[in-house]
């Protein structure tokens, strides 16, 4: 039942986002579509390259072992984190790092629950590494988003005249996949003996880069919708974990989910506060 629930929810949200992206212009629409295809390709490439995990066969539609809804979810996540960082004062060159960190926090809250619902399997015990999730997964999530975002933004600057609005999207798929394969190779071969430390140092450096710039965030009409993904995903998996009992296996998972969700709220508190204020003003008029 949770597979039908998940696939249906992803399809509904994607339709909402597609409508929104289409209204905003070609660049946004192509970005979202590219994110979906990128998600499918990167999952297939990673499974083929590393063979460290596999998906359940109970998803409604899959291609080459990758559920279509997972590709959709990647598109939604990448689109949301990039629009979120674009609403900040952070210099453009550093925004891919913020994109990677925000996406990584989403994964902290959902992966540990998803594997306990048999949505995918890491091939290790539920008590191993990070509650059954391989540490390398967090390395992959970070670079999956950073590689795509950095390539897209670079090509968007190159195509200032917007003559080829499809170019940044297509280029981001290729550049992102190259980044995924390359970083997977490095973590598997070059840093294999100390990959936990490499992952930790990479995350801390990215966090330091963002923190030193002290970005501020500004509310505009893109943000309420993307928060369906940025914050809503945490509560969506909380509901699934609650209904299936996965959230309490072990009970410490509730703490993991809570920390991840509180971090999400903290990251978006300026925007959320402004949005609530705007709603109150509308209500009073």
C-alpha cells in the first residue's frame, strides 16, 4: 500500500510543479524535466557502477531496476533546492553547495525510514553504519546535487541571451552524470580506506563556505510550493513511518527524524516567518 501511496503522491506533486514551472518560463520547465531524467540516469549509473543497493520490485513502474517515481522525486528535490538557494543572498558560485546541503538534510530524514518499509535495500543490517544506510549514500547525495546545480548555473551564465533555453538543462544532465561517476570512483577507490572521514570533511567544508557568507533568504512567489518538498517530505515520511511502524525500529529513529526536521525548519525559518506574516495580512484585509 505504501508504494501506491508514494507513487501517487509523487505524481500529483510533480504535476503541480510542472504547471508552476511552465508558467514561469522555459528555463524553469526544462530544469524540472532535466532533473527527472537526471534522477533516472544517475540511479541506473550508480547501481551499475557500485552495486551497493537495489530497489523493491513493488513500485508501480520501473525502468532498468529504477522506479520512475524515484526519478520524479529527484527532479522535485533538485528543482526545489535550486529555487530555494536562488532566493538567497549567497553568491552564485557557492549556491551549489547550499543546494547539496539542503538536499542532504532531506535524505537524513527519509532514507532511514524508507529502507524499513522495504522501498530499497543497502545490503547491510539495519543496525550497521547509519541505521542501515551506507555512509557513502550521503557522499553521493551531496555530489549528485552539487554536480547538476553547478553545471546548470555555469551554462545559464554562458547563455545570457537565453537563445538556447534548453542548453543548461541538457548540459546539467551530462555534467551531473560525469560528476556522479567521478565522485563515486574516488570514494570507492582513492579514499576507500578513510572514506568516512572524507565524507565528514567534505560536508563540514561545504557548511563552512555557506555559513561564512551568512546568506539571507527572501520570500517570493516561488517558495510556498517548493516547501512541499523541502519541509513536506519530512512529514510525509513521518506519516508513512508512523503507519507502518518503521519510525520506531528502533525508537531512536524518531530522534533522527526530529533532528532532520528541526534543521529543515531552522534553514527555512526566515521564509516561513515571512510567509506566515503575509498570510495574516491577507486575512486581516
